[in-house]
């Protein structure tokens, strides 16, 4: 009878203590939140409960396995990250790892491969075309103004030439009148000087 009581007490003690020993938790479920032609935003489930996690590390590699960015996140309540300045229509791999205070990895790594959007309306190209068009428009306006200015100058020159021609014509007429007048007076004088027989 005493042996039975001791064994039941031992079983109850072990059963009571078992739920108190919890496994360390870590960040999980890396998913895509949003994407553009130059940025990607990912999200994950934070480490919760009794955990030895101290920080997360998220790495981003391009399709040729070149490291684009490494981010250390010490605030364990942070659950998303946006990476910018990416190339359009390119594939990138995100890797999420949880570490403890001794820089030891906790749990599993989570990876996610996503691509940026292809921007059919390439913003840089549109800006370049707009700037080029503006410069071309300014040059055309400047050329037109120059042509109009030259036309005005040509008109002024033409007017001056016409005035000069008219002045020369007037002077010629005056000269001709003067010459004619002189000839007439000379003729009269000559007539007066001729001896007329009586």
C-alpha cells in the first residue's frame, strides 16, 4: 500500500513539471507584403513566448547570389522590412535567421524568392524624354524668336534702303530741275546777247 502511494505521487509530480519546460521560439513564416519596380516589402511572424532570441538577420541576394543588403533587427516586435533601390523585373532571395545573445542561430532559416515588378512606363526614361523635349522646345522657341528678330531687322533695313532710294530719286529730280533751269536761263541770256538787225 505504501509503494502505490509513492509511485502515484512521483507520476503527479512529473506531470506537473513537464508543461513548465518550453522550447525556445524564433521568427517564422517569411512572406511577401508588397512590391514595386524598385522595392520589395517582406513580413514574418515574430519570436514569441519564452525565447532566447535576441535579434533577427535578414539578408537579400540577387539572382547571381550577390549580397545586396544585410539588416540586423534588434527589436523583436518588428515584423516587416522594405528594401529599396532594386532593379526592375529582377529576382531577389530574402533569408530570415533568428539569433540568441551568443550569436548562435535559433531554429530554422526561412527563405523567400521574389521579383520586382516590370515597369512598362519606365520612370527614368519618361523623365529623360520629358527633359529632352523641354530642351528641344526651348531651342525651337529661341530659334523662332531669332528668326522673327532677323525679319524685323530685315524689314528695318529694307525700309532704310527704300528711303535712301527715294531720297536719291528726289535729289536726282531736284538736280535735273536745277540743270534744266540753268539751261533755260542760259538760253535766254544767249538770246538777249544776239544782235538783232534793225
